[in-house]
C-alpha cells in the first residue's frame, strides 16, 4: 500500500481491522473514499474537494420549523456572526430540531404555541429566553423571506430570570485584589486588561503588542466580530509597559503560552480565591467597567463604544442604575434641614 498523507483525508481503522479512508473538511459533507491504491481514488478525492458547500441534503420536510432552522443557518446573517456565537446557536438549534414541535409546518405556529414551547424550559429561565431569542431570529427570517406573513413570536415576553448573571465587582473588591497582587504581576495585568478595556475573557486572552494601533488597543471581538479601538487607560499603560513587544499575547501561562479562555477563567478564579474573593469572575470586571463609566456620566452609546454591545438594552441598565443613585442623592440633598417633631409621630407644619 502506498504511504500517503493528503489534506482532508482521514484514515480510520475499524473493528474488523480494515483501514478505510474518508474525506473530512469543515463546511463540506463527509465522503468515503476508495483506498489510495485503487484507480478511482484521485477522481473521488478531487470530486469531494470541489463539491459545493452551499448545497446540502435536505434533512427535514420543507416548510417545517426544523427545515427553517437549517435554512437560516445558511444565511449571511448567521454566517457573519462570530465563531463562538455560531457554535452556540448551532448547538441550541440542533436541540430545538429534536423537539416534537420542530416537525410541524411553520404556518401553523401562533404566539400561544411559542409560549408553550418556551415554557418547557421554565425551570431554567435563561435557557428559555435563549430559546425565545432563536425563535425570534428564525421566524423573522421566515417573514423577510416571504414564507410567513406575520411573526408568531411578536408579543411573546421573556421569562423573568432570577439571577443577574456574573456578579459585578465592587470598588472594595477591586481594591482587595490590587492589594493582594502587585503591579507587574500577571494577575494584576489580567485585572487591568479586563477592567480598563471592558472586554470578555475570550478577547482579553488574545490581546498582544501587535494589537496596539496609534496608541489604542485594536480589538475584534470573538463573540460578535465587532471591531473596536479602545484608548489605553493610564493605569493599564503602567501594566503594559513591563511587557516585551515580542510577546504573542500580553497574558501568558507559566509555560509562556497564550491562555485559552477557559484556562484563563480557571486561573483567574484561583487568583481571586488567594485574594479572599471567592465567586468573582472575569466577566464581573466587564460589568464593573460599564458601571464605572455609567457613574462617571457616560451615555449608553459611549459605554457601548467600549464594550461593543450591539444593543443598548444591557448598557442602559448600568446608566439607569447610576442615574437612580445620583438622582436619589440629589433628592435627599434638596430636602434640606431635618423636620421637627411634636410627639415623635407627627410632623409639625413648616413654612418653606
């Protein structure tokens, strides 16, 4: 047998001991190939290599919700999402396609049905809301494509989520972390990158000297694909000044390798624990960055220019909370002097 190693050709030894060859390339269907010694191998290999990736066999009956999900995952709107978002949506939609309702025709769906199917995940409200979001995306596509006249998800409300996600860091917690980890240490650099760029850990672990453009940090977000240019905060500049320009990334493991996002999260949790800050996460510093900007009087649009949020709903939570605090302080300050009491239960009449 000829010893051959071709790109996208995978060898697999079965239980019967026989070696089989398969064509495997992301975005293209898997195909079984003849043995490389057989005359038809090269013809089959080139046919597999040049097959049209946009033409995929239909897995579901036309007009069903499952087929609609497949069609939406071929649209530019889906393909232009960030890799991590595409993987997550694909996973969630694959789960939806296995549900009994996925085999029903989309023109039979009404708002009441959407509510019931979302409610199946009511014990995990966040998962239920993720399902509703995907319903909205694929049904909006069906309307735009002329398959439906109206969107059955219109008016369907999200479930109330008990938690707020990752806890935002307080100023006291930030100070305690900084007291434990001195300037120049990797933990302190990690905190500065998260806090003063407002980015996700998946973006922070990829930042390096090559991303410095005209004194600003150039970031293309992994999740959204959004390109941002973020000015360097003076305290972040202090931490970056000690980093050599020949590094691939600012943050490195003990083996001088870049962190993976999950590996960084685990290591960061250990740094937090050593500072007596159990339960805090890198994402909480992204929230703290947004909170700080809101408290400084930044608008939702200004905050989004740093965080990269595509919608203002999330950042408006920070600005509204900051405005409430400021307005409450102003309201109390305007009350003026303390009111006087007659018997401890009733106010006396005052001339203002």
